[in-house]
C-alpha cells in the first residue's frame, strides 16, 4: 500500500522547477509543500481547495498556491471513468521563497516582486483577462534552461506583480498551524465529503470518519477551517452546482438543486446566494456572458 504524505517533497535541485503533467487525473489528496506553486491548467476540470477556500476550476485557469498552503485539485468524477478516456494537462512552476530563491527576493531591485510573493501565501487566481499574457510568461520559463530559465522566471514574476485583479483565495494562513497527522485527517474528511455530498451526511457519520466524537469534531473542524462542517458541506454542493451551471448540463435550476444534495429549490437558492453572492440564474447568466464576450 502506498503511504500518503501530507507534506510532500518537490523533486529538483534548482531554484526554479518546472513540472509538466499529463495524467488521467490530478493528485487527489490534500497536501502541501515548501514551495510556492504556479499552475496553468491546460486541460482539466474539478474542485480546488486552497486553505479554507473552495471553488470549481476549469481549463485555462491559472493559480498561485502559497508555500505550505494545504491544497488539492480534485478532478471531476468523469476523470475516473476509464470509458471516457479523459486526461489532465498542467504546467507548474515551483520555487521556495525561503530556500534557494530567498537571496534573490532580498535584492533591492526585487522589492515589488517580494511584496507580491508575500501576498501569494493566501493563494491567488489570475483574472481571465490576464490569462493570455501569463500563459506566454509560463511557456517562456518552461522553454528555457539553467540561468536563462531563472532570468525568464524573474521576468514572469515582475509581470505578475504588476497585474491587478488577482483573486485572493483563502482568508487564513494555515501553513504550519496544521500538523501532518491533522492534515491527513482533514484529507479523509474532505475526500469523504466530496465523494458523498449528495447523501445526507450526518454529524455522527462524518465524526466517525475523523475518529472523533461529534462534539470534538465540531471544535476540530471549526479550528482548522474557520467554518462549520455544515457550511463546508454546503460549499461543496454549491461548487458542484456551479459546475453544472457553467456547463449548461441541467434541465432546470430545481434539478440542479436535487442533483447536488439539496432537499428543495428554496434552500438551494438561499444557500447558493449566500456562498456566491448571486442567485443560480444570475450566476449562470454572468458566466455565459463572460464566455461569449
């Protein structure tokens, strides 16, 4: 049996590491690493958890995940269906702002870049209007080697630090406040919830998954996520609903509610608006306008 780690090492002996992955699905376990991660998703859809934030992701998205920020790109269930022969394709850049790259960030010429790197601790998503220019920068880094790769990466960071409209993901710096053993427990909670969100998940059941009493589980989950488990479960369901609305794979808003674990459309509309700030119909309309525009 493969041992699942929470803090995983990133292979490489350079200050800037480029990794291109073409796989059947994303690495499916919540994890962290010492390096800041910049990821361009060329192909792939699913749900991203970064710190205490969760949202759907899709092809074309570009994310920056902070050093030691717990995260997971959870592929949609269709990627685990061998008959569909789907695959994911990503290009990621890793660098350790407290390791090899630290002396570079301390240079006076890198003051603006250094401040930007500090903001990545919470996780960032690039605005869709900036995706093309960022993709070009990432490809430039990938296509270079040795000192030229380092120079290209510094230029890419300079570009990123000058862009506005970055979307901040997490609202809390979890970093090392969560131990490796606690991280594995959180992974079990997340995995069970994301695989069974359409069911009526009771507090007793999810507490058993975490090997805690219901009272201890409530305190534990709130401590590490700043939210109740019910809020998290609702966010998972809303995230799945967003994916259905974006793909237009539904007959009616009510059908989306029932397909994502809500007992009725009224509750679905109320929870959806609380999580996203928009009604399901407004969310669908604005998304389609952005895609078509």
